[in-house]
C-alpha cells in the first residue's frame, strides 16, 4: 500500500512540475516574440521544440501505467 501512495505522489509532483515548466516556457516565448526584430533576437525553432517536448515527456512519464 505504501508503494502505491508513493508512486501517486511522484505522479502528482511530475504533473505539477510539467505544468509549471509549461507556464514558464510560454512566458519566455511571449517575451522573446515581443522583442524588436533583429538577427540575434526572437525565437529559435529548435529551442521551441525542446520547450514543448520537456513538459510532454514529463506528462507522459507521470501518466504511464505499469502492469
């Protein structure tokens, strides 16, 4: 019984971390997009993909069911 509640707490923690990272990444994207256009400013596609993948992977780990 203890192992189940331990895994449940870890899943909720991972979901909370994923949500917090998603909010943080959205804020960073909005800040980057609001900068005036220049060569070194704005968003980078690779960075944007990584920012999307990190919360998705955390959510996938948290929702994975073990048999």
